[in-house]
C-alpha cells in the first residue's frame, strides 16, 4: 500500500538532519520545467537502471513525486518497493501541492550547485573580467591564460579562442604545469557562470599568487557581446600535466573547512552501517578511472561532482568519501562540497589505501527475445508487427525506422492499449527496454521483441531511415528540456533568459534552503 505525505511533512523532513532521497520521477523535460529545490532527477523510464546507484541503501527514507496530475509517482513507488526499498513515500499532489503550500518550484537543472555558485561569488567577491575586457587582452596579445573549467565534451562544442580545457576538478592538480609563471593572469570560464566562479575561486582559495579572474557569463557572455567562439576544439591539459606542488595548499584548505581525512578501516565500518548511506567517489579523470580504481567506487569527476552532484548521489545527508592518487584533487573538491552542506571526507592514502567495498546491488534486467534487422524488415513489410522506438525523442526526430512510433515508459501502456500486433522495441539500452516491457507490457501475447543491436544494427544493414523534425510534437517530448535549449546554438534571447535565470536563483530560496549552505561570512571569505 502506498504511503502518502503532505508538503508540510516533506518540508520538515528535508531539514531535520536525517537522510532523505527526494526523487522526481518525471521525465527530464518535465523535471526541468518546475521541480523542488532538492529534487533528484530519476526518470521513471530509467528507474531500475539508476536507482541502485543514486540510492544504494534500500532502507533510506525515500519520497517520490510527480507533477500531481497523474500516477507516475505511485507507479514508481511500487517499482522501488519491488527493488527492495522499504521506506518509500509519495508526495500527495506532487509539485502542484508543493506550490499551493507556498513553496517555490525551480526551473532548470543542477539547482543546488548553480545556486551555490551565485552564493560563492557573493561571499568571496570573486574577481571577474567581462567578455570585452578579455577580448581586449587577447587582441593586445597580453600574457593571459584562459582555462575552460568544463569537461572535454562540452569544450569541444564551443570555446573561447586560445582557451585550454582543464575541468575544475583538475585545476589544482594541473595549473602549475599549465601556467608555470606565477605572474601570468588566469581567466577561468565555463558556458555560463557557476564553473567560472568556482574554478577561479578554487585557485584563489589555494593561494595561487597569479591574478585570477572568472569570465563573466562564460561563453554565453562572450557570444552576447558579439565575439566569435571556436568550435570543435581539442586543446586540453596534457595527460602528464599533473603535479603535487599544491598538495600542502590543498591539505591546508581542507583543514580550514573542516574536511576530515578518514582511513580505509573507518570507511569499511561505515559501509556496514545500515543506518547511513555511503558513496565512494573517484574524482580523477575518466582515463585514470578506466585504468583502475577501488572496488565499490563510482567515477565522479571532481568538477562535475561540484557542478552536478545530483547525477552521482541521490541521498541528501549521505556520507561522501572522495579519493584520488595525488593528495590534491580530492581535498580541493571536498572543501567545496563541505560548503555546499555535504558530509564530505577524504580517504587517507587514496587509490593506494587498499579499501575494497562491495558494489551497489543492481537487479538483473528481465530477458527480452531478440529480432535482427533483416528479420524485422521482412516482418514490417508483411505488416504483422508494431514498431515502438524508446530512444530519446530528439534522436527519433533525427532518424528512425519507417513505420516506427515514438513512446516512452510512462505512456507506453496507454499508447499501445489498442495495438494487437506483436510489438518490437527499439532502444539504445537493452536494459531500459526490458524494464519498460516488464512493468508496462507484462502479459502481452505474443511477448514483445527487441531489435538486436538497436538503430546501429539497422543502419549497418543499409536499411532505410527517415527523419521527422516535428514528430513527436513538442508537447509529447517529455524527455527533452526545451527551457532555453538553444542558448548555445545562436539564440541570443535564450542565452539572456538563461543568465537571468541563473542570477535570479538566490532570490527564490527560502531561509532554510539558504542556511543549508555553509559558506563563510563575506568578511571572513575575503580574508580566507
């Protein structure tokens, strides 16, 4: 039986100091339009795939919610119970009830992190340069180094001319090789504001003697001021650019902000504590993680852990244990997580600690019978199967198999209630399709099939593909966030709206949400 709670109860739970996983189980586009400040995006379409990683302790207090207009949260609660979660509740009335109770709803994604960036700038008075100022510096060929604090994939999309990609989590470890001269000015940028501010302030907090600035409004500010961006950039930190020159500074920084160093033995004991959630976070690069990590660890690149923590841990109040192999990156990242209000620690010895934890229990996906591309083509020609594409809606628009219809798990059963032919599912992730079929299409006869190899196999077979740029209609694309979606694609008004949204986040906080952050007072921060 589903357990419901009201907004008043949820509000008290969010601030009572106990662990809680507040899960927004709507699809990404719905979530991004209006959600609770602490809501963790866990789309119903990916529930079994992502829940064990985001919420590893099955007895943790869980609250699922939707928009209040349907039963998705209740369905998600039942699926979570099947996965073994014992403390699941549903917010009665969803976001509608939350708003009616006088609480704010927020648009966008990664809200706590982006709000924190604005508060950090306010507390630390992070120095900044405008796009025009930086453009003038570059035009005069001044000795200035531009470091882009985003991941390599984002840098590749667009970058400031001359910039070098060095994600924020890598700055402390690599800056002295990238900028060996201690007098050269450094400008840190991102696409908007948060990572520019946090990246620049990271170097300042570490005591770097160089003049350090955040680029105001990042690449969007650059574009809005009619300066040309570069595209397809590959300039990045060298693999051998890491050094430990700033290890003493990182250690001192962690101590200053109360970051504990914990032994492998302590973490092993924490892992056995049935009353607390634990996340072991490898903050190094993807290449380093792939080459070898600690058993039970997840890859949480340091810059993204600060920027998008809700993609890596879904339990508010959990224990976060960070590690590296250099003694620089983990403490630097942890000092920010502490200020964000998280219980972050650094693992003594890092990669060499010998710590070994059991991985999160992930349920095996149900089995689906396969059909290959040629056999599917033959059956489509005969007209005796119905083809359902479960890939993201924008991928469907860009290219799909003729006769396919697009659907998504929350709507799957309803979309197909009148369909009597055998179903064939198309998905990039076979497990996603299998879980959708198991929960939404159970009992159908004949049982659904899955296209073996997905669209890649269909294309490789040389079979036809068609594009439908307006289908599904925008209103049906609940998995896609249209909110200023084209701010990086030439739409200046979208960029302006995004920046106004970002700078307006702090004003939407209530007193409890604001006090949960642990930034130093402005006067103390200036002398940190």
